[in-house]
């Protein structure tokens, strides 16, 4: 083992198929999805900042979610697009470590943010008269800060432990970015402790928040069941339905990826799942929240009217 251990300076990302025609098709598709991610989440961010009607806790957290999705996709996708064009197969050890670190930070932060957003909906629907008192500015800032802080602390811990392992050549990562499980497979030593830590972090950041989300929505369901107003049901599901859709997409893929037995044994499946929550989900989130939310659609129409007035002057 000692003879094979090398001082690694770079990794080779194998990416997707070696077929040039297929790679070009994937490049076109992923470029569109990445552009949609940037434009959609930026639009949501701008709408929330400009429209005073969206200055509420729910949209405050949605604003943070948009920032996370932009950063999340921008950490992995640009290098993947270069790889598809045959220009970015190698990545330095420092660059790979940065990808792992940022990927973990944004992923863990989003896990907590989605749970915080469900708590916000629980307070708004189950305790409407005390909503402004409970979800005041200080509480919202604290919850957002805790989400980012926990993501940074535990993301840094996992990345540091993984990058201090000895690696053996050839360092070919069978992935389109430096995903932590794919990189751990290249280590020259036993990685059981690292995998146990990943599983423990998944329990804390996936199962516990998901349990809190389910409890919140059970309370919401018990609150709205006695309501006989169609308008009341529609208003509730227009806000909660979009959040539940995002939660299902994100948590479902992450749990299958990191906690389902044997899910990491298939590199192809691993790439598809990583692609889904690294690119597809962030590109769909703005669409989900916009189409199912009346206030966001009204803010978007208002912004379009302002644009027309400005252009006609």
C-alpha cells in the first residue's frame, strides 16, 4: 500500500459518456438548465427585494433558498460543462477540495432552510394571531444564521476529514464533479470512519429535519381539515404545496443517494441523482414557487408593467 500511495496534485473527472455527439447534446441541455437556474432564482431574489408585499418571513427564507440554489449549481455545473466540451477533465487537489467543501455547505444549509420554512408555515397557519410576534425579525435572522452556520461547520468538518486522507493514483473520479463519496473511493486507507460520519450527518440533517417537516404539516392538516371554505383550502395549498414539492424532490434524492443501502455502488445512478439535486431541482424551484404562489405571480406582473412603462418613456 505504501508503494502505491502518491502525493496527489490533481484529480481526473471522468464525467459522462465519451461519445462526442451525446456530450454535445448533454452540454446543450445542461446549459439551458443552468441558465434557467441562474435567471429563475435571481428573478425570485429581485422580486422579493423590490416588492414590499413579499417582505414577510416566508419570502425572507425563500430568498435565502434562491441564493443557496445559485451557489449550489455554480459550484459544480461550470466545470461539468467544460468537461463535456473536453476542456476540463482535470481539477487540482485544492480545486477538488473547494468543490467538496462548498457542495457540503450549501447542501446542509438547504436541508435546514427547508425545515425552517415548514416551521414558518406551521406558525402562520396554526397560530395566525401570534405569527407576527413569533416570527419577528430577530427570530428570522437567527434561524437563517443558524442554517448557514450549521451548514458551514459540519460541511467544513466532513471536507477536512476527507481531504486529509492519503490518496492513491491514478486519481480518476468517476463523477462529473468532486463528490465526496466518489473521492473517498480513491483513498489508500480505510474510510469506514468517514462513511460513518457521513451517515451520522445525514441522520441529523436529513431525517431529523424531515421528521420536523412532517410533524409541522400534520399539525397544519389537522388545522385546515375543519375549514369548509374552498378559498381557505386553496390559499393554504398554494403556499404549502410548493414547499412540499421542493421538500420531496430534495430530501427524496438526498436520502436515496446517501442513506439507501447499496445506492453508492452504482456510479451511473450516483451521477443521475447528483445531477438531479445539483441542477434539475435548483432550476425547478423558482418555477414551482412562482406557478403555485399568487403573490409571487402578482409581483412578477407588477415588475413587467414597470418594465413596459420604463421602455415606453
